[in-house]
C-alpha cells in the first residue's frame, strides 16, 4: 500500500517493561561484516532504485555506497514495498509489489563496500498472480517468509553458502485465499500471521526444514481486521494494527503465551497508527499518525506504551539501529517524482527524545517506501 498522502506526525511510543522473561534460546548468527561496519538501505518506489549508505556507528552520519542508487531487480511496474536483511548481513530482501502480481528480489551484500548484486535466481516470482504484504527472516538466518494477499505464506530456505534461496517443502502454507502479514518471533519458534478476514494465526516452525504448521488460533481482534503485527522481543506481547471495517486504524496491545503461541487482546488505542518499527530493546515503538487522530497511552499496563509527538514529517517507513542509538525515517516529497529524504535521529535511550544529527536529512530516490539497517 502506498504511504498516506496527508501530513503526518512521527510518534514515539515508550514501551513500559515490567517483565523479565527471556527472549528465547536461539543464538543469533554472527555478522559477516568487519567490526564496526554497518549499512543502511532505502527502497525507492518512484525511481525503482535502492539507495545504499555506509553508516558511522558512532555519529550516525551516512556516506553513499559506491554505485548507489542500485537499479531495483524488479519487473516493470512493480515497486519495493518492504526490505529485510538476514542476521548474517549476507543478503538484502526486497518485495516487489503491484496488484495483481509480486516477486521477491534478493541481493548479495558486499561486506566491505555495501554494494548490492542480484543473487542467483533472483527475482523469485510467486506461484500465483498475487501481491505481497510482508517479509520476515527467522533469527537463525535460515528461513525467509513472505505474506501475500491471496497465495498464503511463502517460505524459502537460505542455502548454506548464503547465495540463493530454495523453496521450503510444502510452501505455500495457510489459507491460500486469505491475506497474510507474517512475522517470526525472536526465538524462531513461531510465525504469527495477521490474517485480515480471520484474525491472528500461530504457526510452528519446523527447525529442520522451515515448514509451517498451524498450531493455534485464529484469535480475533474485537471489531478489527488485523493488518500488520510486530512481536515484542520477550515473546510476551504483540502490537497489532487493526482496520475497523476499512474506516479507521487502531493499535492493539496483545498478550502472547510463548509456550503455545496463544494471543489475546489487552488494550486498544484509537487513531490512525500504521506500525513502522520497534526498537530492538523494545523501549520504544514508532508509528505514524495522521492529523485526524490522536494517540494516548495506558502507562499502568505491562506491555503498553505512552505517546509523545515529535516532529512534522511524512514518514513512510522507519528503522532503529541494533544498538538502539539511532532512528531512520524515510520522507516523501510532496511532488511524487521528486527525490525523497532519509532523516537520521539520535535516540535518547532514557527519554526517547529524537535529535537530528548534523547533515540530516539525506537525499534518496523518489517515493521511498522502506528502510533497512544491517545488524
């Protein structure tokens, strides 16, 4: 879906942590980059390119990667709606989307320069003419999952060399006639799928093959069809964007039972609140909210948040660095064909205040729709 055209405010939502539950036992893979190396990538819909930057991990300053912007590996008429990086920083994944079709593009990341090159077999076309909704990589860096509008949940294995993708046996999974927005929990045990017409479903991930099995749900969100979901790293909470009969967006804080993946709604926050990013330490949740709505918090409820308006922007996407020190927000130009910008903020880890770094914002391609940071 294209970013909303009306002016919006970037909101920061402070997550109140009252639990000390472990995030899981899965050990993340080590980065393939030299120490201190990090890159930022932006998908530009209007220009069908991907902008790449080298990030100074101390100051947050960005330097364009040689060869940037890179031509998007998509068929004519498609646009990149989502980006993701695998935990080893070997691959960048981009969803090409335009109804009624879609594809998954895979790029190899040069660990020294950050330059991108198409992986073998890329792009990977979907088995049905169906648009994409989401992409999620499991924390071990072995499996990739794509939620679609009408082809279920597609799954691939990342080959051992990290050079291409192989379909998971049995893919696609779930209801092939339902829209899914899917995300893997930080333990890599479950995949949670927000299915607009049928609530939230929980799939167990086969740790050997990556195949999915429905084990719980559907869990219904009162009065809302869930459209997107972000998992809390503790595994105890989920943040769900619901759509009340296509009339208004609402943010739900949901409780999750990590042992079996059961989900239940805890509280509702009214107002247009497209989910953008959750800080890795889960202290802050970033959303955009239109001038037609407000956002309030329930500070007495574990897992809930309070909201503080920050700055007038047109945020189409956001990302937080792994060390929770910087926030990136893509901003569209009022003129669709004009270059967009990437704003960089230093994040106060105590108060959540955002301060623009010197040199921000940075120019990117037209209509930026997604941003991703290497681990």
